[in-house]
C-alpha cells in the first residue's frame, strides 16, 4: 500500500478484555516496529520484526503483550487482560531495511481501557 | 538521565523567524539521528535524517549534528503557522544495530504566531 495502515483507528474496551491491533506496513518493507505513545511523551519502543521473526521484543512491558507477523507482512499486536494503564496510542512503523533511512509511521490505534 | 532529552516547550516564535529545536543524547555510539514532526492527534512524520557531523539542509529545514557534544538540532527558517507542531528527536544507537530500536525524546512543542 501507499502508507502504513493501522486498524482500528480507535478501540474502547473494558478492563480485563483481550484486544488485537493490526498493522499493514508499506509494501516491500521488511522491518516492522510497534511503539506506544502516551500523552505528552515520545513514542516508546515495544517490539521489532525483521521478516517473520521478532528480532527484539525488549520493549514489551509484560507477558500480557504479544505480537506476531506470520507471513512477514501484516502484524498483529495482542494485549491480554487489558488494564487501564494500557490506554495509549499504539503506533506501527515500517522501514525498507533495518537501519534504513527512516521509519514511516501509521496513523496509530488509540486504545482506551475503561 | 534520559537517553534522548528535549525541552518540552512550548517554544514560541513569530512568523518568519528562525525556530531552533535542540536535542541531546546519552549513547556516545549513536549512529543515526532523525527529526519527526507530529501534529496534534496525528502520527509522527519523518522530516530530516542526519548521520555525520555538520549541517544538512533540506528546504527551510537544517539539521545539525555534533557527535562530540552529543547534540543534534533542527533549525526551521521562515517559520510558518503551519509549522506549529511537536518535533520529536529520535536516535538510532549502537545497541540498535541489530534491533531497529529508535529512541525518542519527549518532543518540543513549537508555536508559530502569525
């Protein structure tokens, strides 16, 4: 596609529920990243995929968070037993290669946990 | 000490003036540096990248890098009201070579007054 696509754009859920956030990167981009951005802060790294494998998941806050990219293109970020503190904008980015000229972001998914 | 530090602002400049945005980083081995612009409620947009010491110009934007001082800046000449946004500094560190992790500052809010 022309840009990084994220769905849904907004997600409201109740505490304790399970959510899935989807990211469709720029066509041909092999590297895919998930970040989380809280109000007034810069994006915070969560996980990075090179192809199908998670090359670095050191930013995932705990084991309630998990992400997959089974075919090396679309990725899904999964959050189990959501907590109010998970409320944030979840951003996905992609780049042509690791360490390439820059990462290009999607519009994000605003997650609200009530 | 935060890995990437920016003054949160707001930085207010009159239309037509030069806006100077500053960023310092702690990882002396950092290799690549990026400036992103983020309008309120929107995703970060890559506007400049710089990899070596000195200045890099692109239109009204100039990025400056001084690795010895661990300092990177963004100058915006002839500032326009449409430049009003949050500017995020992002750093690709030596530990990121295999991980793809960008470290972001908290961003500086720029207000350009007509």
